């Protein structure tokens, strides 16, 4: 009598631990701010941990003294990424991180992924600072880091044996396909289409500003671009997978 052994079911959501923990921290921070802090105390948290370009203007020019001193001048380049402007802002970022961050996290491993994410967030803040010098509006959100995840993912997900390639493999090995050089990746039609759409959306954000989000806020699109370019250019520094070998022609038998 043959007994069929059922195959173990695949989990509906299969996220790397680094993504789960990072998302959990961001959700917990937002819940604490929303449910436990008074509006005045939440404002203190925002001023202390959000990224505010006005902080870097000379005190005698700005006539504003920010808490945290020199330490906050440094840590807000990263801490702003853990704060969000509302539930919708948070959920949208968590969704995109689950999609693009997962691909990069499976490939890089936890330590490389977290360091890569931090640098993309920092470069996003730097780009925002350079293009909004002296602005007093706090900048919050993980979008710059997630933009870096998007840039890193397009370096390998469209490979023939990648998760979005011709063979569309679904196992973890699909995320380990050797990446092509940046110049060759930028010649890929799928990559170019993605870039055109992504930069087009951010151009709309830049032109329309708060009108895109109902006037209640604005999109820090410069931070998006800073994080994206950092992810695109620094991918090779963090990528643990060897380079794709040059094509030598078919094997003859």
C-alpha cells in the first residue's frame, strides 16, 4: 500500500528575518507615537529625530536652537527613516519594503542588507539637504532606503534565471543569480522601463508637490532619488555573489 506523503505547505508570506524585524520596529515606533505620546511630546520626538535641513543652518542665521546638539546633527541622517507621517505612509513603505527589500535581503544577508539600507537612507537625507537647504519642514519615512532596495533589486531580478526573468524561478536560488555590470543592466529593456516609470513618478511629485498627497504634506522626492542612486551605484560593493561570467559562445560537442 503506497502512502502519499504530503508536501510541506509554503508559507503565504515568506519574509527574511531582517525585513520582519525592521518592519516591526517601524510599526512599533509609530504605534507608540500615535497611541502613547501626547501631541506636544510627539512633536519633541519629531524635532529630535526627524531630518530637518534648517538644523544645519548657522544658529545666528536661523534664530532656532534644535535639541540634541551635534549628536542629533549626525543621527537624524538615519533616525528619520524610522518615523512616518501616518498609517498610510507607514503601510505603503512597509509594502514596498516587503517587495523590493525582500529580494535584496535574501541576496545580501541580514548584516549587509541593514548596512546597505542605512547608507541609502543617509544618502537620501544628504540629497534632500542639498536641494532644500534651510527648509524647516521635518522629513520622515523609509522611502529613501526603500528606493535603494528598488535600485539594488533591478540589478539582478530581471536576469534570465531571476525571480522576474524569462524562467521566473520562485526559489531562493533565483535571488542569487550573478548580476551583470551596471552598464549592461542599464541596456536591459525591462530595467529601462522600470527606471522611466520610477523617475517619471518622482518628477510628478517634484512638479506637483503637496497636490499629489492632498495638500496635507509633500513627497521628499529628492531623498528618493538620492537613495535610489546610492543603491544603484553601491550595489556592487555589497553584493556577495560573484560577477556574471562573460559569454563565451555555445559549448561544442
